[in-house]
C-alpha cells in the first residue's frame, strides 16, 4: 500500500474489521437517536411535564459513573467481547419495548424504567468503541478513523431523527419500535464480525491486578497527566452547559417555542447533526493540519455562543440555521478531543482512560435537571443565556489554568 493510500482520510475503511465496526456503530447510533426522539416526544405528550422530559433524558446517562468499570472490563476481557454483550442487551430491551407497544401495554412509567436500564450501559458504548478503534488503528490514521466513526452518530441524528419522526407520525409507535429492534439486532450481528485487538495489546492484559486496582491506576494516570485532566474537566463542562441545551430540551423548544410537532422536532435534531457532519468532513480534509488542543478550546467557545443565540430566536427556520452552526463547532471540539486522548494516552491505559472520559457525560444529566427547573421558572431564553455565559467563562478559566498543556504549540496536546 502506498504512502498516499495510507494517509488518505478514508484509509481506515481499508481495514476489514473497521468496516464491520463502522456498520455496527452506525446501526446502534441510528437506534439510539430514534429511541430518544420517539420516547422523548411520547413522554412530553402523555405527561405534559418538562420535568419528566428532562428526567427521561437524564436517566439515559444514569450509568455514567459505571463507565470506568466498563473500561476496566474491556481491558480485561477485550473490547470486542464487551461490545457484543452490550449490544445483545440493547437488542433484548428494544424487542421487549416493541412487544409491550404491540400489546397496548406501554405507558410512561415503563418508558422511564427502560431509559434507566439502557442508561446503565449506553453511556459506555462510545468509550468501548473508541478504545477498540484506538487499539486497531495506527496513529497516522487516527483522525480519519475517528472522523469516520463520528459520522455514525451524525448520520443517526439526521436520518434516524427524520426517519424516526416520520415513521412515528405516519405509522405509529409499533412500526417505529420494530425498526429500532431490527437496528439493534443488525448491530449485534456486525459487531460479532469485528476482529479482536492487536496481539501486542492483548498481551499486556494480565489477571494479577484486581479490577479496582486497574481503575485506580487509570484515575491516577489522568490525575497526574495535566493535558488529560484538563480535557476531562472541559468535557464535563460542555456536557453541563452546552449539550444539555440541545440533547434533552429540544422537544420542549419544538412544542412550546416553535409550536411544531414531531416532524419539526426531527428537523431541529437533524440540523444540529448536519452541522456536525460539516465539521466531520472538514476534519477528514484538514484534520491533520490542526492542533487539537487549540482547536478544542476555540470551538468550545464558539459552540457556547451558538447555544446562547439559539435560545433567543423564535422561528423554526432561524433556529435550524443556528443549530447547524452549533453542530459544526461541537464537532470541531469533540472529535479532536477524542483523538488527542487516544494519541497521547499510553496503550496500557487507553481503554480505561476512555472509560474515565465518559464520566464527564455525567455533566449532562446534572445540566438537564438544573435546566429543567430553570426553564420552568424563568423560561428557555434566559436559561440558555445563563448557560452560554457560564460555559464561556469556564472555558477561559480552563485555558488559563492549563495554558502550557493545551495552548502551547509544542505541547503534546497539539501534536499533529
């Protein structure tokens, strides 16, 4: 294979295992997005409660605190085996929800219970899939592989949201849930075809240390590596202040501010993802020229600014345009962050560090629950302005505190 081929943005697709993983991740992401959209709208319509809507969104991340242990399990038994187990669980639960809807037994309580059960496992899916990519891809293909992997989530937010909304609106709950169950089953079948990790990485695993010692070692590695600690704090921040404004409250914005239905909600979700696709394409083309640390900080500020503007607009068309910009900035922030973690983390700690990274997602339910109360009291525009200002202030503080580790041109975080 030529050097040009090796450094191509699409070189990762030449790896057979990655092709199967990409397809499996795509099916999983589509199912996640359809499920979130359909059940979020169902909860809002059935209960008329913004609190229960934010509770539903928050429950999907209840297992965030377990993510480091998923990293430990992946380190011990292999990420492929762990990912297959997780996706078998999704398939079982998705099929159960479809059967309940078919029998006319589905109710909001069951949906909340389902969200809690999925929430025990779902937050760790990204960590395990990213660790598997890190273990099977050389460093010079990492940005391309991670960008291609990100398209599974972005396309899901576009097509999964629009398809889910369309199927739900046109055919009802049962066909939509049947489609979700089939996507989960497809994901499991493809994951079973993914190759195991490279032998040299598998050989580093040993049964001598306890799982808790493995976890402690990973936490210590993060705590004593400034660039890792800095991006963990930053990831927690943008989950609290940025993701919470678009990941859980869009059903409220669609219904109460824009006066639209589930189709309009699908457009809002898809517009954010479309902006993210633009960012992914930009990284596929120019990612190797960017300095990840600086790119993360700049685009985190731009992301918060877009969220603040979005909270002030009152028409659907304008909201869609602003969400596209927000999605673009989000993509240019989060993908370089993951690449930087995978590139600069010792192979012995990679899976466990990615598990610790998912702990930052715990900021999302925290931000959602606070936002739910603030929106009820002061409205969405005031809440989004507050989150925007607080987020930007914290990003600037992080940039000053870890300037040498994230901003300096020769810092490991800015390695191209």
